[in-house]
C-alpha cells in the first residue's frame, strides 16, 4: 500500500478543515461540517503535537552581488588566544587543534600520517599557542644566593644547559581545562601516573564532581573562562599536559624563558630579573600590591611578556614545574620539608614581596596541594615535534636537533 | 668667680625632676626625660604624647602562647595597613612605632621568620598608631608586641610582669592567637594555654559592665597555610580542635569571634648551628585584616 509522506497528509488535513466548514454551511448540515473539521484538527494534533502553522510570509534572504546569502549575524567576538571552540562537524584534526592538542598531531608518529594541509594547520596553531625558547645556558640561583659573600657567591649558582623548546604563551585557562574535564580527562587513567591512581577519585570540586577544587559541578566559575585554572595539584597539571601532548616545563626551562639569558664573554650569561627587565613595574603584574586580590585574565597584562613572547610568567598565579623544590640549594643550606615538594615559580596575585615574584625565586608546594593561587603552563621540546618548514634557530625533528647539537659541538 | 647662669639652669632641671611624669600604661611616676618607664618599661613617648598633644590612645593586645605568631601577625598587619590605600589605613606615631614593622618585614622578605621576642619588657616593640577609616573618626591605638613566654609566666604567677597586668587591664580589645597546626595535630597544650589566657583576662577585670566578659575578643588561628581547612569555618575548627577554648569563650565572653589567618604560603626548616629554624617558602598573607577590623568595629572607636 502506498503511504503518503507525512507533509502531504498534514497538508490534506489542514485543507480539510475549511473545506468541511464550507461544505457544512453550503449544504445546511453545519453540525456535520463542524464535526468533520474538528475531527481533522484532532487528527492533525495527534499526528504532530509540536507542529505549528507558519502563517508568516517567507522573506527572501538578502543576498550579495554574487547571489550568495549574506550573513547578517553580528561578527564573532575576537576570541582570546586561549579559548577556541570546535564545531561538531569539524574533522578530527580540526577538533584537536581547537582543543589545543595540536602538539599531539605534530608528534613524529602521527605527523607522518597527516596530509600537508592538516600539518600546516597544526603548525600554525602551535605557533599561535606557544613561544620559542632557544637552547642555551641558564644560570640557576639558590634561594639563599643573597646571603653569600661575594667570594662565596659561586656556591649559590649553577650553570645549566637547556635544549630548545616551545612554551605556552599563556598559562592554561579555565576554558582550556574545561575541555580536558569534559572529555573525561579524570577517567582516562593512562593520563595519570600509576602511583596516583588511588588519589584521582579524590580530585573533586566543591560539589564532589571531578575537576579543580574551586569549581562546581565540573564547571569553571562563571565569567572566569580566560582566567588561569587554579586549585589543581601537580598531578592534575601533569595529566592535562599529557592529554594535550605536552609536558610541564622543568625549572631551568621556566627560568630560561623568563630571564632570557644572553651569553656574553663573561663566565656567566647576563639574565633579567623579570621578563621585561630588571626593575619591577607594578602596572604589568598582578601581585598583592595591586589590590586586585584575585586572578585576572591571562591576557590582562600584555606588556609583561618575555623577550620570546611568553606572557604572565610573573604574577597572577604560581606555576607548577616538573622539578623538585630545593634542587639548586648548596649543601648545608638545604631547606628541609616534611614531604618532598615540587618547584613553583613566578609569584601569584597574593604574593606580598616583589622579590618573591622574580624569575629566579623558587618556592615549593606539596604535589597533592590544590591551592587557590597555583596554576601551570605546558611546554614541548623541539625534538618532540615534526615541523615541515624549518626556520632558523628552531628544531624540526629529533634528527635535526641531533644534527644541530653536533654542529655546536 | 661665680656662675649664676649655670646654677639657675640646674635649679630648673632639678625642679623638673621633682615633678613626676606618670607612665601612660602603668601610671607609675618617672622623670621627665626618661625614655622608658622605670616600672613597666613602656615607652614614655606615649605619656608625653598624651600630655602635650592631648592624644589618649586606646589599647589593643595581641596575646597567645610562645610561637603562636604574634610578632609576624602584628608586623604583617601594620605593614599591610600602612601600605594599602583602602578603607583602613595605619599611620605610625613616632619612630619607635615602626620598629616592629621593620623588624618583621626585613625577616619575611629574606624568607625568614623574625627572632623570638625577648622576655625583657624593655626590649619589646610598641606600636602607637593612628588608624584612618572612611567616614569615621581616626582612632589612636597602642599595640605592643608582648613576649609569649612572659605572658604565660604572668598568667601562672601574677605580678611577675606588672606591665602585662596593667596593660591588659586597660585594653579595649584583645586578639588571642592560636597555633592552628598545633591545635589540629591534637596538641592539647595549645588549648590549655589559650584557656589560661582567657581565664586570666576574665579574672583581671571582673566588673560586669566594663569587664572582659563584655569587651571584644577576636580569636585567631594562625599559620592557616599549614591547615587549609581552618579557613573554611574557624568556629567549627575551634569546636573540633580546641574544645576547651571554644566552650570557655561561649560561656565567659559575650563578644568574641573566631578567625583564621596565614602569612606564609608554605614552610620548611633549615638546620642552623643553634638548631632547626622554620623558614617561610613564600609570603602570601590571608585574612590578616579581618580580625583587626572586626575588633575596631566592636570597640566602637
């Protein structure tokens, strides 16, 4: 039996209503006509409970000269560099780029399977999100460096060689971390150190859902999308970095990005105290003295960038590094703690003294602590990614990095 | 040869010596040129300011067991209030009033805690300051940095330190500092020491209308960075970890409130020649001003 399509039957039923009324009036059997019209309406209602007649005239969409539809919707707001959205119909590559996981695509094993367009997109995204820090030596100072007499000063510092790497231009934001949480980052046990598995269940927000300590219902605080994520322990930061295909920076890497050492003829490189220079400028940083007493957006102080373009290294939030606290202290001057601490750097919005927000100042925190003023940013070694178009000073692959080392040697 | 002029000057000086200059804290007589009161060792500058400038400051005490963090708290409080341009501001009166702030801040900026306050009252730091508030009259306050051991000695053996006794009797409000990590770890000493202090206060001035039962007392859990949960609900923390103190406050003090503060973000210790020394790994003050602000409101200054 042939079946009418839905829309045809609907039209017949709609047409039947006035027809029945007219027939009833014309023939004088208006009760029969009204009854038939009512029956048609009932049938229509049962078939399409959500159907609404479109009485409005269809207005033609305005078109441009090429007869294409013109989009009258307001232009999208300029998006901060840390928050991007993926559309549902995006390809997997596009989705991963939108999630800030382009580093995964550029891993040699995966990059080999990508076409040139996707590879180029991933590289552009990486360039946007991360700044380059070239290889070189960095002078790491102990906390007690200032206590030493001039003759003894070398005891309090150590020259460390650092390979070239990419560092996130901004700390990881709430919006970025939200993607990790929404994608089930807390359930993917492969992202977490095996030793910490029993504790992962306890990494919950204020409502008992997985997420940073100060979130609610696994959602970040409203209006703080572009603020750095806080209330995450070292393990959560490391898991996010792994999910994004990156890692946490080591202590020397972090210091090198901020101090930007310049090798001179002297024994040790010339380094900056703060990313922008040697003097504190309170207008550039969010510390206690500014009176904000809370985190600000990661894009709030564009002038505070380092030479390489890494923003907000100082102030706003402390940043986890992968190193242990106290590594640079000379023997006999070690600060002991009840449990081993991880190194944090850069000061936060409630850091009281300017000198404790300098690039060389190291503080420590227990790796399981989920403090209100500690966030993180990720990094990636040159040798960890494949770049198709090499540029001067930048590594292109593991092989290229090795080759460069040989040239230097 | 006679020296009339010299004799005349001497006689004036001798005359001045005969007029006693009462100490502002203990009321004991002193010479006009004394720097510290010979009875209680409080700075005589307070008395001179009271007589010459007609300033009659009110007194606020920060008390607590030894090591509770009185010096750090007062130093941090005075520094924060003198640095920030907010609804509460502090201006020191007299150079001696800046010594505590200088001493505490110099140590903290080096990532060290200030040295223990000595027991001798003549070595204590006194702060005399003017507190400015929006739409309110400025308040004149005196806040000494009392030694914890001296406080407990006075509590156990009254009149050992007359300066403490006379000062606490005249105080308009008091901040009682309690070491939160010690309390949390179940060390009942912390509870007993603070109970003794509250008990001492209540016995000191028993007057029903003006006694300590009606004066404001802020109870402050210090070192909150080492036990984060005391920030969530200080009163509940007190009920759990210092039940004796909590009960005594409820029964004996009509105007009291619990607070939590933290100065160091994290602490470690270093082995020095004279033993283990605690060191702050960074300084990030939390909740420092609230107890003081509440006390000022309650004092009605």
